[in-house]
């Protein structure tokens, strides 16, 4: 019997017990209560700072039915990080109400968002219908509808039309943008394009670190335009991971989605403006639906918008400004934004030290995609390494361009655009009489070079019409990036 099946048999239930909201002069504090009976309890926390210009005189937001529903829903996506420890077959939701369609929606997010987790843990038994059943323990309710008693009045207000009397009386109208910033080139490009659109905006950062803070400052966002949010993982989960319980990738961008909409509602902002590009739709494992970036995909973006309209009623509109673009176009635009070059970071391995590790697929991808637009000396200074002369990265290069079948489990662009960027870099260096570095010499001798050197990829004029951009943002994107 596999570890997955053994753990499910030993720990058959997971409970989303409750959530607590506390309000102080400075912040909104949220604590969740999850439990795997007989194994462990978990109490992860979130802290949303109050923006004095918006929330300074606001009281009682914790009683607002829309905000409470947003926090309950954030708990629904937060719980998956704890559920995956032993994948109990039954999830009891006691903290709020879900109807049959919502349960289907959540199971779809969990299953697709855990595709990498199932794949890397070699879990073949996970079936989209049977991997999880979401139920309600309370008598008098069906197994597909859950409601906490003290929330019934609040839920009634939501179902009656969304905006509550509390909201109408105390909260100003929604206006402006909230931009999630991760410290990489994509969110930097979004910040600059939102400025071009003439929109008021704030940046949104979960657990600030060097690059996220530095990029925000470089973009001109002072403390009054920063939402620096704290998310704390429960130590019991980390201890169980060290003991050998199941661990792996979860749909973090879905956490960004729900938490950012909650923050935008709190700060009275109309848009949550993401920075997910077209290539996020490409599967990581060929011939499968396993996608490291599932919760960055257009499918999730569209599903989330539908869920917000039908169940969250916040009035906040969530979309990705860069969805029509390729990584190739984003890199071209970013190459001109020199003020960010010393401070941006996309490396997950080096994130805690705020450095580029210089050895992972993400580092090599960013180096390659910027190579057509920056000199090799500029890139060496930016990354602190001459990555294209590092022969130890040959295998990683093969994964990125398609010589090896499986892509890296990282947020990297499509293979087509990576190949196009390499071919363009080789062409420029050969025209300028520059010696090709080791990785480019290796690629130059491969069959891929001839294939992609003859191909017109069309990335300078690429535009994916499968997007959710409001008209005013689409005009700016077309003017600035095409």
C-alpha cells in the first residue's frame, strides 16, 4: 500500500473548524482553526495592516458580511496546505456555508492545483471524484451544504444582494488598483503599465522581503501606498513535514487571489491587477494536465471571477494585465526599466537571502529571456554570475528548451518563446562578432537551432485574445507593448 493510501486510512478526516477576526487600531488579525483528529491541530494566521487614508476611521469591519465571507473563503484555500499532510478523504467544513456548486468549484481547484503535488509524490491513486469529499457535520443540513449557526444572518444578507447595510453606511466606493508584487520582472511591468493608465494604485505584498520592498520603492510606492500583509504557517505542519508526512506544491496563486481581493475590499480598491502571462497556461508535463502554474492560468482566472460574482460579492474585479502577452514581450519591456535591474529577484532558491542563486531553472530562464535585449555584461552584473558559460546548467537548458521531455517545475515561459529568445541572442552575438558562451554553443549545434532559426514566432506582435482585461487597460497594453 502506498504512503498516500496508508495515511488516508489512518487519518480519514480533516476539519475546518473556525476562523477568528480581531481588529485593532493598526490591523486586522485573522486566525484559522484546522484539525486532523488524532494527529494535530493547526492555527495559521494572517495580518492585514490598516491603510490610514482608507481605514483610519473605520470600525466594525469584522462584522461586515462580505468581509467575513472573504476571510472564510481564504480559509478554504489556506486549508489545502494542511490537508496535503496526509490527504484525508473527508473534509468537514464547520466554519461557513457552501452549496453544491461551490463544493464542486473547490474540489476542482484542489485537484488541479495539487497536480504537481500528486505527480512529484508519485500518487497515482488520486481520482478527481474520490480524492476528497467535502461534508458538513451539523445535523439538519445535507452533506453538500454547510453553515455555521452564528453566520446565518450574515449569509442571508449576502444572498439577498451582496452589499450589506454595514457596507453602504460606512465604506467608501471602490476605486483604483491593488497590484500583487512578488519582486520579479512581471509585477514590475504591471506597476509601470498601471501608471501609464493613470490609475491610482497600491502594491500588495505577502511576507515582505528585500526584492518586494525594493521594487515597490523603485516604483515610487511609499508606505501609504503599500499593503504589506503577514501570513504565518503553523509550526505543527512544518514539524510533520520533517517527520516524513506528505509535502509538496500547493496553488499559492489562489491564496494570492483570495487574500488580495479581501485586501482590496478592505482598502476600497476596484481592481486586483495580476501579472500572469499567456505562457502560464502551458502544462509542465507533456500530455497531461499537470501545470505548476495552474492557479496562474487563464482557466483559474476565469473560474475565480465567476466565483467572485456568484459567491463573494465584493465588487472587486480580479484580472491579469499581462495575460495577452508572452514572457518574450514582458522581458523586452522590462529591459528598458533600468531602475529595477539592481533590485528585482525571481529566484525561489535565493529568496530568503534576496539573491539569485545562479543554478536553478528560474535563474537560467530569466537570464535567457532577457538575453536578446541586454548585453552579456549587463546580465552578468545583474545576476552576479556568467550563467551562459556554466556547463553544469546544460541539463537545465535541455529542460527549458525541450530536449528533455519534462519542463522544470518552476514559473518559466513556454518552450517556444525560450527557443526564440536563444535564437535571437545567438543571431545578435554572431552579427557583432562576439564569441558564443558555452550553453549557446551547445544549443547552436543542436537540431533545435535550425528548427527555430527558420520559424517566425511572431512574438513582437503576439496578443492572446483570451483575457479579461477591462477596456481602459487593454488600450494601454496595446499602445505600450505591441
